[in-house]
C-alpha cells in the first residue's frame, strides 16, 4: 500500500516492524523501493536479504533488475545476472525480459540479444522488449527485422510493439515504413491507435519536412491532440521555417 502510493518512508517503517520477514515481505519492500526510483536502496536491500540467507525468486530479481536499469548500473546488473543463471531463472521469460531491458537501458544491445536467445519460449512482452532495446539504441532497421522474425515465429505484435516500431522508424527517418506500420496496426492486427502511435508519426513527418501530412495526421486523430503534439509540430515548423503553419500550432498551444 505505502509503496504504491509513493510513501516509501512509511513502507520502510512497516517493513522493519515485521519480526519474521518472509520472501513476500522482502519482495514487497524491494518493489516499493524499485517503483519509486530508490535504486541504491533497492540493491542494498537485495544484498541484505542475501546475507539473511533467503533465496530470491523471479519477483525479487525483476525488482532489482529494474533498479539496475534505472541506475544504468551494468556491472551490478551482470553480477545479479550470474546469480540468476546459477539459480535457474535464466530461461524464464519474466526474468529474461527484465534482464534484457536492463542491458538495453545500459546501452548494451548485444547483451540484451544474448539474453533473448537463451529464453525457452519468448512471448509478446519479451519480443517487444527486445525490439524496444534496438529502437532505443538507434538500431532502427534491426528493430524492423525483429518484428518480421517475431511474426514468423507465430507471435502477434501488440500495441506497445508498434510504439517501439514507430519510434525505430523515427530514429532513422523511415517515413514510408512508418506510414505502412501505422496503417497495418488497424488493417492487419485490429489494434486501435493511441497517442503513443500518433506522436512518433507526427514527429517523424514534421522532421522530414512533410508538414501538410503531419497536420493531416493531427486533424484526423481519433483522440484530441495534446499540447505535446502541437509542440512537436511547432518545432517542425520552426525547423523548416514555415511561419504560417507555425502560427497555427502556436495558436493551438494558447
């Protein structure tokens, strides 16, 4: 309760009052720290738990890996990775997803890819995490190839998968490909577009100088455009010195 309401000191006080702490108690406190960006405290608590002789489970490992990811602390992440392998969680999809996310946020796409290859049955969440890893680290083409491999393997992409794909297209300026995947979401997969899909499209079209197309996207959005959308469009207008369209965007921001 306290962890989920950002009341970390109260969560810590409740945790320390427990005389006989079981694994559930430790995991609850580790997650209270992890989800509130108390990275150092998360890791300290994990090592304290180890000293108490308690064996971690996949919930524990996911919490501490999230802390390593937020801290971009790859060395400690690798140390925890070795414990994961020793304790038999290396092929678990839940732990594997957390591991490859940690490596991705630390900038090591090759390590993330190695983790993925060892998983016994990667699911849509794991595939999406790997696609996001490549996308976030500037490997847009590789991210698109992974989407094709994912579908060949029989895993259907989800809404979040396409968010990463559109961002990947944006990183390397693939306008036509982005338009194709945006349309494919609804036509081929029956997925509704959200702001997370509209925004990278409008940003990409704008930066590519296709301001009319970007404006058309905004006007045809199935949800009301936010200030962030108009701010992105305004930045594109400024980049391409289009004062008339920039004026429209500025008026929408008032």
